[in-house]
């Protein structure tokens, strides 16, 4: 459980270095909103990681074992790529910034493949919900350091130095990898690369409603994700300072999100995944509507605090149930590949749905954009009800 938290930190730290922190850097560099929105495409590796995940199921590095060996490799690559992004310049070398951000996303997505597989193989089925809560807690801690800490530091020093500090903090992941025990390998690994590539997909797609489940995984957080892509530009456009954003959005919101994940994990154990996915999905949709209120009120710290508190609580609840649901769907014989497939669909909105958000804001304005993000959550909520009726009694009940 402790390792789930620390590995979550190592997974969460790189994510927003190509998200909120980079967006703030680009806003200050006078990059237009359309381009900032299109930068969501650097997250493409998160949606395609199932393509190379079979390699990590099939092959083992020479040192540290199959899971720990791959973790160590990707974490070293992450340290280098974060430093490389820090040496870029959105105002002068925008293409270099894009390439460095894409590399960082690739290595981060590869690390996520192994972390997910490690957690699934190390915890029993009835521990997955709480394990997901601790993982999300660590993930959010990493995100807080990357954005809240990063924004505070950016008020004191150049962004180049901020990214170098973040690269240094990734050493926590290396230490955890060296200290972690290798999973016992009870379920073995594929004997051939062909088995590693085809068997996980064959096993998954022969299940009932496999495509409907993938559609749900894609849609459940699509509105929340689209809104999140434009919240940093919204805060800056309304007149909030970077320190105010870091203090309220990141630091104040952090313990609320952590509380949400732990409460979500306990509620899932008590009431089941499907009921919690429905309740939490409704709360996520309502919390997104809070940004409509904020866009009308403007630069008001009390309103920002209320909106962030509600949004972070609902996000924590929803994420705990969401990741627990995905973990329960994976077959331990093909952990890395099936987890990568499901989380790739989970990450697609962050890339494809988020890419046009800057142009949507230009077309609809802030209130119209966040109203759209609120309503687009409805199809995912309806799919929960549909799936619950048909899969009641399964092991994900």
C-alpha cells in the first residue's frame, strides 16, 4: 500500500509538467489559446501505450526483474526528458518545447504501464479499491508538487530552473523502485511475443459488452477532462496571480482531493463500484458547472475557493471508483497490456477531446464552454446505468 502511494507520486509528477505548469509558461510567453489547447496532443502516448505494453509483459530487463527493471529504465528517461523540457523555450523554440513535451509524455506513459501492472499484481482483488485510493493520493501529491510547487517557484525563478528541480524530485521514484519487492510472478509471463500481443486482446474482446465498457471508460471523465484543460488559462484570464492559483487551486485543493479518494475507496468497498460510479459521476458534472459561476463572478478568492473545494472532492471520489473499476477488469495473466488498453481509453479525452478546447473558448466564451463540459458528462452517466443492469452479479459489482 505504501509503495502504491510512492509510485503514484512518481506517476503524477511528470503528468502536469506538460499540462498546467507548461500552460502557465506558455500564457506568460504570449502563446495564443488555440495553440495552448493543441498542446494537449503531446499526451498522445497516453492513449497509445497499449501498443508497446506487450513488450513489458513479454521481456524482462537484465537487472531488477520484469516490473522493477522496466520502472528503473523509464524513470531514468523521465529525469532526462524533464530537464530537456526545462532547457526549451515556448517563446523562441516552440517546436523544441513540443518535442521535449512529447518525449516526456512517452516516458511517463511507459512508466504508468509498469506501475499499473505492479499494483495489480501486488494486491489482491479485494485490495484494489483501497490500493487505487492510495495510488491516486500519491498521484495527486506528485501533481501538487508539479503545479502548486512549480507555480510558487515560477514566481521566484525562471521556468528552466523549476523544471530542473522537478527532474531532481523524480529520484523518489528511483529509490522506491530499488526498495520495492518484485511481484512473485505467480501468473507468469507470455512465452512468445505473439502471445503477449494477441492473447490479452483476445481475452478482453471476447467478453460480454467489451466495446460498451470501453465507450464508458472514454466518456466517464470527458467533461471533467475538457474543463481541466482550460482552467489554468481561465484563472489567469480572470486576474488571479500564480501564487493565488498555487495556494488555492493546488495546495488548498490537495487535501480535499486526497480526502475524496480515501472516502471514495471506502464507499466503493461498502456500496459497490457501479453505484459509486453513478453518484460520483453526477457530482463531477455538477462541480464542472461551478466554473460557469466563477467565470461570471471573476477575480474573487472566496468563489474560487468554493468552486475548487467542490470540484476537487468530486474528482477524488470519481477517480477512486474509476481506477478501481478498471483494475477489476484486468486479467492478471496480461496485466500490463490490458491495463494499458483500458487506461489508454481513459486518457483519450485528455488528448483528443481537450485539443480543440482553446478554439471552443474563443467561439463560445468561458460560460458557454463550461456549460458544454457539464452536459457532455451525461452519456457516460447513462452508460453506468445500462452496464449495471446487464453486468449485475459480476466481479465488478
